[in-house]
C-alpha cells in the first residue's frame, strides 16, 4: 500500500496534467463520479491492485478495469498513479 503512495508523492511535482476547470476547485459533484468509481478511486489511493479491488468489492477484474477507464476519462488523467495524485491533491478523501 505505501509503495503507490510513495510513487504518488515522488511524481507529484513531475506531473503536468491539465485539470482544466477542476484545477483549483474539484468537488465530487463536479467530477460526476459514481459511487462505485469513488470506491475504486479510494482503493487505488490505498494502493490496491485490480485483483484486490475486485475481491473487496465482489466484482470481476474486468469490471474494475471498466470503472477505472471511466474514472480516468472523467478525471482527465492517463493512469492510476495520476488519478491517485489527483484525488490526494484535491483532498477528495481527506480525513473522513
């Protein structure tokens, strides 16, 4: 779990993803993520693999991949590391 977070923090300043209108004021409503996409994004931030996410949510790995594809599109990022950076930098899962 900490490996992903270390990578996220190591690459945080190197990423040049254009977040467009969400750059400074991302809210869950603006992102239009589904409940399942949020669950999967939180799992990514926690460093879980697709297989681990599938097991935890009782869905197939293919379904996890489909949700990840959708949330990457909505966040306008290229990969799961950038999605985790986005979530952390925008405080989407700050101390609940």
